C-alpha cells in the first residue's frame, strides 16, 4: 500500500469530527496520539495526527493511495472520501 500526506489548517480533533460525520462505513481508533481510520474489516485507510513538522499546519492526514490487490480497491475509495472530507482545510504555504 502507498500513502500520501496532506497538512491541515485545523486541529486534529476538529478534522476527526468532520471525518466521523462525513464518511460512512469506517471505524476509528486512537493509537499513540494519532487517530487511525480503518474499514469495517480492519484494513488501514488513513492516519490523522498532529502536525509537528510543518509551520502553521495543525494536523497531518496520511491516506491510502494504492492497494496491493484489486479486491481492496474499495479501501482506496474510502481513503479518498476521508481526504475529501477535510480537503477544504488543506494547508497551503
């Protein structure tokens, strides 16, 4: 699996609330200060965390962009739904 990263101008908790309200068919779990989003079968779709490295960005979203098998293509679609739900808050320099 491959992942891409976007930085957000809103806090991690606010982004999590948006994702939770906007994307159906996923589950979330807090792990080590980050929030993992998984499909109902447990496959990792995205990880939301605090942005420690980008100046002025408040959160970082790593989301799945490719899959190992065509059978898992639905996961890529769900990962894009997660990304799209917070896209308007994408941090730009």
